[in-house]
C-alpha cells in the first residue's frame, strides 16, 4: 500500500484505501465518487493531489470504517443461533462481511497478540488449542458464535481490534532493525511483534510491509 504525507497527514490513494479497508477496488471507486461520498459517507479527498491522484487521510478512512461498522446490525439468523456453536474462518468472514482472503490477513495479523494470550485484530480463538501437538501443521481456528458476533458488530463488542496509540513510523522500524543487528533481516511477523512491544499497540504485518517499502524508497539515491 502506497502512502504519502500530504498536508501533514498520512494519506493513500484509492488502491491503497481498498487495501487498507479490505474492500474491492470497484467498491472504493463507487464510494469515492462524488455521488458515493454523499450517499455512503466516504471521506472527502485532501485538497492536494499526488501524481494527479486523489488521496485520502488514513485517519479519515479509519473513521469511515468505524462509522460503517457501527451502522451494521446482527442478522436475525445470528441472534437466533446457538451462541456456543463453534464457527470457522469461512463463516466468521461471512458474518463480518469480508472475503476469506481479507479475513486470513486478519488471522495472520492477530497471531502475535494471540501468542501473548491477548485479542488482536481478531479475538483469541476458542478452539482448537494451537499448541496441541496432535493438530499437526494445519490449524483450524474456531470461535464461539457469540464471541464472533460481538467482534463483528461493534455495538456489542467489548474487546479486540487495534489498540489506540501512536502510529508506527519509519523511524520506529529503523530502531527495531538496528536492535536486530547486522545479520539477516527478521521476518515481517517478527518485526510486527517487536514494533507492537515497542509502541504498546497491535502492529499488523501489512503496516510493517508498508514501512519497509517507505524505508526502501527513502534510502534510494536521489537523481
């Protein structure tokens, strides 16, 4: 995801907004049109463009996502179902209204928090225990339906999601890389865990990849 600092705010274009929010590109194009902004509440683009493209502040996109989530209500089938029933990734993704691929990213970005026994972008799974040796290499995550519904619908959610706090910056990533030494660069997931501990917030693998891209661009010699 490409980002720029525009008017003192971290911003991205439509393609970046789609990645940031886990939406299809066509959906973002519809939301970001003048008619779509009026109908769906999509944020206004910043006054300054980048390479002829409209860009949107990440904080505005986050606010749009939060407002959109708040407007969602649990379907009647969810309210009538057994709250203790275990559901898997596919049904949880459908409940949340996102694709399986997007939901799998949520799983990957939650695993560092789960290892600490904490909720991450997703709540800690109820079953199976990922430490059980009989599970082998393939782990099937499952959650109780009531906990999944509480996460999927913010009006009843109490825990989970990204903790409020400072946004990771390139300078933070540089500090973590310095602490890692001069050997091979740690994997993205490890860097995410180190940044999370350093800043006291949940840092996703997606954010680390974006920071690595920004660092690479900053270190390239200028023509």
